[in-house]
């Protein structure tokens, strides 16, 4: 089987799309499936070429999306789609050029296509109305539309519009070696420093909690500019936390591999995001035995129930109460930790990849 995966981001970039595609690609290649990736061109990828005979990367200098405008090698990309010959064309994430450029040609494409929307984050944005009207009409020509949850808006709206060939495949997590070691009292946050990611909510909840005399570690991919207003707010909250003897450390550009040896050591994981689809960090937290407290964003509530590793909240005050509970109640903390380790075996990338392969073979 030959599969073309079209996704704006791919290894070595670190974000949700890249992480999913990188993990799926690794598992697909183990099945001797020939994988080609059509993705954004980045300079540092040349230094980190994937040495795998089953994986080939096609890079395109393109940016933007349907609504904001697409710039770069548009014709080269669409010609590549039209003239290539793969068994499956797998598009990951709407509202990105990798799918949006294909949208107008899908009807005449005459290819077997799978599409994962990833939430339709701007579904209710006035400026995207025309885009979604067009999208809902065109995706009726797609063989399989795959969602990460039946409770999130992308699945619900497609169901309401009577779009057929809908399937559910959850996100997954890496497997971690079992470690029987004592946790320290440190608190972990993995978050980009942007308003939608809600780091302020987690810090405010921690500030109002009973927790003191410990460390908070915040990992983010990019350090914002010094005069960024939201970054100034985050630094002010970190200063207030220092007054109650919570030492905040920021780290940028982390490697996910680092957490395979580090994540399990923390006491709790905080997730304050305002906008998500199906957050991978919660699956990863559960898989490493790290209990999490998360705002109800995307399908975080569903992840908490399925993994048994977390508690979801609606407000900063609720998060504060749960922090106190999970931090000081060692029995509850251990219960959630063990549940996450056990239940996450259902969501390994190997099992998730097999579900995609079943759909690929069925169309």
C-alpha cells in the first residue's frame, strides 16, 4: 500500500499535527507501507533526514490558508496531487494550506481520500462562513472523514449535515517504561505562551491554591517577544508565585523524548487551554502516570474519563480546589496515576495506527 499524507507540519517540528503524523508514520512504516509526506519546507529538516526506506518527504514552500490567503508554490503542490499515483490520499487538519488547496479539486480528483478535520476551530468565526459552506459541500466527495471524538463540534456538525462515511479514531500516546520511583513535588505545564492556550488560568489557580515551597516547570516551544503583553502578564504571575515560594522555570524548544524520562517524576500536570480539539498532552500525561487537571476544552473531559488519569474543571476556582486535592491527597494521586498507566495501553500509537489502516483498506 502506498499512502500520501498531506499535513502542514511534520518532523522535526513540534506541535499537535506534527506529533500525530510523525507517530502514525512511524507505525505505518513498521507494516512495510510506503509513506510519502507532503508538508511545509523547513531548513532544519535537511539536517535531520529520516533514515527509513519506507518514508519519503516532499517539501513545499507554502504558507497560509483558504481564508487568509495562500502564498508560495501552490501550482506545484496541486499538480503534484493531480499527477501522483497513491493508493490513499490522507489529509490531516482543515484550515491549513495542505488541505485547503486540495479542496477545490477533490470532486474531480478520482482518488481514494481520507480526511481528519481536527476540530474546525474557526467553525463559528464569521470570516470563515463561506469557507465552511464550501467545505461541507465538497467533503461529501471524500471516502472517509475521521474524527478524534464524537462529542466535539467537527463531528457533531458533519453528523447534522448528514455527511456520510464518518469514523472515530482517538488520539494516542507513546508507551513509557514502568518506573517505580517516588514523585517529587514539582508541577508541570506544557503550553505555548498564547492567550488561547490559557497558561494564565493555570498560574492563577496555582497562585490561589495552598501549594507552596515547590517548583513549577513550564515548557514551551517558542519564547515570545519581550514586549508581548500576554508574556508580561505571565511573568508577573510567575513573580507572584515566587512570593509564595513557588519557583517558576521556563524552558523553550524542548524535545518530546526528554519527557519519556522526566514526566513521571512530577506531582501533577496543569492544562488551562481555551481552545483545543483532542489534546495530545493529556494522553501523554496519562500514559506516563502523571495525574492532570484540565479545563474542559476540546474533548478533555472524554480523555479524563477514558484514561481515568485526570479531573476536568470549568473555572479557575474549581482548578484551585482540585490542585489542593491532587497535590496533598497521595492516595488519590496514586489512584489516578495507576489508572492512567493501565488505561493508556488502549491508546498506544500502534493500536491507533492499526485503526487507520483498517479504514484505508476498507475504502
